[in-house]
C-alpha cells in the first residue's frame, strides 16, 4: 500500500538534531524525542523529516529540548531517558527496530504514535499490546472506493470533531489526470478495555457515517489515527495536535485567547489617507497593531513607471514616513518586511517590483538564489535596518517577504531579529533540491502556528499569523490579484482557532484595498472582521510585547 502524499515539504537533512526551546510561556517537560521514517533510496526518503520538523516547531512553544532522528537509529533505552517520545509513522510498513518496539511495550514515560506501522507491535505475537494497553488495532481505512469521473468523491474518514468543531480533511480529485490530492488513510482502533484506554477524539466517514477513534489513549501511550501534519489548514485537524500537546506534555496552561492585526506591505506608494483611516479606527478601539514595512521601494524595469526604472529610499518616501509617524503615535509598531521585497531585475515570480516578488528565495525555479548565504542575507537585512534607523525609526521585528526564505536566510533572520511576525517554509536540506523525483530528493513545507513559537527549527522566535487576510478578485485591474477571500472566511478561521487553549487570532490587511479607485467595501469588511474577532472573546494585544 502506498500513502497518498500531501502538499508539504521539508527542512535541513541532518540525521540527528538537538535544539533547546527557550521557555517564555509555561513550564512543561524536560526533553522530547521525535522519531521519523527514513527509508533509504526512495523518492520519499526525506518526507518523514518534514513532518518531524513541523512537530519540532510546535514543541518550540514549550519548555523542552527536542531531538530529531530516524527511527532506524533508535537505541534501547531512549524512551526511558526522554520525558516524551513521538513516532511519526508516515511510511507504510517501514520496518521498526526491535529495541524501539520493546521499549514502547515497557514504557513508563509518554509515547505518542502517529498513523502507520502500529501493526508491527499490535499484531506481533512477541508482544501483548492489546492486553497491556487495552487498545485493539483493527487495520487501515482509506478511500471508500477509487474515485472516478462518475464518482469523484467516494469518501473516507474525513471529519475530526474536536471541542464541537468539525474539522474536514483536505481532498481534491483531478478527473482529467486521475490524481488525488489527499491523505485519506487512518489507523482503525477500538477500546478493548475501558479500564485502560479511552477514545478522546473521534473521526467520521462522512459518506458512510461510520466513526472511529482519532485520538485514543492508554495511560502514557497516545495514538493519533493519521498524520496531522499533512494538508494542514486553519480549520483542519492540525489544530488538534497543536492543542493536545498541552495535555501530552501536561502543561496546565490556562485558556488565553488573544488577537493580533498587522497592516501589510507598506511602501513608498502607500497612501497616507488609507493608513490614517485604518490607524484612526484601530486607535479608537485601543487596538495596537504592527506595520510590515518595505524600506526601499524599487521597480527596476519600470513596470509601473512607463519603462523607466525607479527606486525610492525611505528618506525620500515622505508620504510613507508621514503615515508611519501618524501610526506610531497611535499604537503602531514597525516590522521590517524585507529590504526591497523583491530580488533583482529578474521577475521572481511576478514583475520584480517591491511588494510583489520574493526576495530571499528564487521562486521561479523553487530554489535558493545564486548568492544565497547567511552573509548575503544578513547584508540585505542590515541595509534595510539602516534605512529605518537613519530615519529615526525603531524596528520591532522581521517578516519574510512572501513568507519564504532559504534555510540560510532564515538563520540570518534569527541572528538579526529577536522576533519574526509570519508563517514560514521549512526544508529538508540547507541547499534544497526540490521536485527532482530522485531518491532522497528534498521537500519543503509551509507551516502556520496558532501560538508563539519561542524558537523554531531555524532559531527564529515567531509571533503567529494564522488566519490569513481579506482578499479581493481584481483580475480586471491586476492579473496577479485574482483570488477572493472574504472577511467571513477569516472570521471562521478565528472560530476554529479557539480550540487551541492559548491560540491567537492573528491576521493581516493590505491598506491598498482602501484606495477609492478600486471601489471595494474594504473598510467596512475590515471593521466587520475586527468586530467579529472581538465578539468571539479574543483580547487584542500588542504583538511586539506578547509572550
């Protein structure tokens, strides 16, 4: 059986990595071990690592050290020496070391198992899994039938219900190619002995109505029926593991729901009128906000300037400085959003204009830029910081252009800034070779966070953005702005974020939507979103001081 691969990717390809996560929130556990499948000479050899990195990032919210290694490297006694061990079974029938299985069966410390390969223990006559843990492992369940043009959605166990919220797993079918984009497989279990085990969360097959445990627990042993890091989204069962890590690690964290708003892509052409409207509204409600600001605007090919190249440094951007000064006096803080928010005169991937393109990733070919190094990235970051400091501005943190950088650029950001305000992309190598189709190819994965990550895989402290932003389809004006995302959809994401006990509702908004020429209900929609988030019970806080 072959798993159906999700939309993800991976990080740096170290066999083992130990990283301390700095305690800023609550005291939790001393040490955690993440084990992942790493079959050799296979196109998906590194896929397990990306999931391990995603879990490692979430653990960066807690006070713990994290060790990541392939499960085949496991040595006897590691579970006993670690407060909590996580095994991500993403590769079907990956042979597990006997030492690992022996230790799982005698574990006194916490063991969390995801998805595949539990049968190697549960159905092994050498062990007494069912008697020991009170859990029956019944087998796997995937798609109800092979999809076809006449039956494109045959169904599967797709809906996880958590804290009364239905979380539907991603599914897409391309009838022309027959390709399925989904991760439908789950491990079916049942409670064999209710004195030992209980089902904590259920999953439902929406076509048949059948239900099964999604999270089942027996003492210190936890089993998640699938891999919660595949096809993640803001209303997805990914939020279950985000929240339940508090239970697994026994944090005792109280409910604390906070909200953040960021004004996005401010540059030399941001109008003072749009910024004043937004600033006055937020200031009137006593809502602090951050401003993702691009210090150097450049249009190297004159795309918007009649073919004449144009570059405007912050010193010459009088309108932007006026807007920043007005906002700072009313609760705004500056986040540096790249130096130029574009790479060079090469379109990457739009038109090489600030605010539109990638700066620290060559998106055209999905690889690092030719100059990629920590020194090169730090140079651009330092130049951008100088634009602000030379004009008398304090920078509160960093936000990666397009939320994507190379591994080395991410490490540079960790060195240059105490805090980043963003989502992030992670890779399976320092110089990733993505999409080659060869054995041991690299992967990349984007990840959002529902809470503050005190230290991620690259060392960055990340203040989350987890809801997205209001978007309008203005294809008739801008061929790169053809996606609509309503304020109601963003608010729905905030409703789901409430399931994470210390989760944020954090979103961003582009001031340019307020330009009169666009004739959009943007200000009304922005107010509706802010009001809706407030009514959900979130407390608005300053992201620059949030802990």
